[in-house]
């Protein structure tokens, strides 16, 4: 994975304990398939089971000091 311009300390400081621990466990278990940085946003594709993977996005608000996160599931359409 390429170098991402955000520290673990910044993420842990802005995340709740449960979310941070789950994200760390997913990363250490190899469930994070890719990580990309697009401007101020960092996106990760995560797959913890055989179900569809999901995308986690970490970004900053307009002040640049608070982290905003979102999580959305990929929809995989199968060809008929």
C-alpha cells in the first residue's frame, strides 16, 4: 500500500475506541484490500467476509481539524 498522509495518532484521537479497534483489527487481519488518498480524503476497500466489500472514507471538515467518516457497502451485480 502506498504512503498515506495521516497518522495513526490523528485517527485514534478522532475516532471512538470501538471504531478504532475494529479498524485496526481489520487492517492487521488483512481485510483491508486497498487504501487510496484523493485530496484530503482517504478511502479503504474492506472485506471481512464473503459478502460484498465496503468502502470506508476518512476526510476532514472545512476547518481541517475534525475527521469525518463514512462507510458504504459496494453493490456487486452478477451478470445473468
